């Protein structure tokens, strides 16, 4: 299902924003006129990624340094602590921008 998350202008260029879509939280990341949507918790220990370092291509968790490509969720750098814990893939969502609005595709029927 497609959900209207917010306006593109609600997120600063180079910024991040956590939005609620039904019961689900989604982390939006903006670079210019492009936006990516990922799960808001790090797959390593489920700590928040909203405080991570976003460089326009990758998102680095501030807790143990795991780094993920936001394009497909691939982990490009493992955490320094207990690297075998958790998943090595960050969940991602499809995003469309239409008429200045960020539309996020989720699997759920909310
Ligand atoms: S919780 Fe993110 S790297 Fe450990």
C-alpha cells in the first residue's frame, strides 16, 4: 500500500525524519530531491538509527558503527561489537515523490 508520509519540504536537504505509518515507524532520509525510506532500528541490536550519520548514500549507526546502503539495505560495514548478532540487512521501503509529497510503499494494508 502507498502512504502519504509528509511533504518533501518537511525534511531538510541532507536531513532525516521518523514518520508513523499506521502502527509502523519509518525513517526517511533526504538528499536533494531524492528520498529513501528505511526501518528506524538498526538490525544489529535494534537501537535507533535516527541519530546515525547520514552521508547521502549510507547510514552509519552511532552505537557500534554498522553502516548500511540506503538504496537496498545492504550492510557495507559490520558493527565493531558482536558482529555476528542481528541481521546484516536493513529493511527498506519504496518511495515515490508526487506533487511535493513523499509516498511510502509498505507491505501492510494500513
Ligand atoms: S545497534 Fe547499530 S551497530 Fe549496534
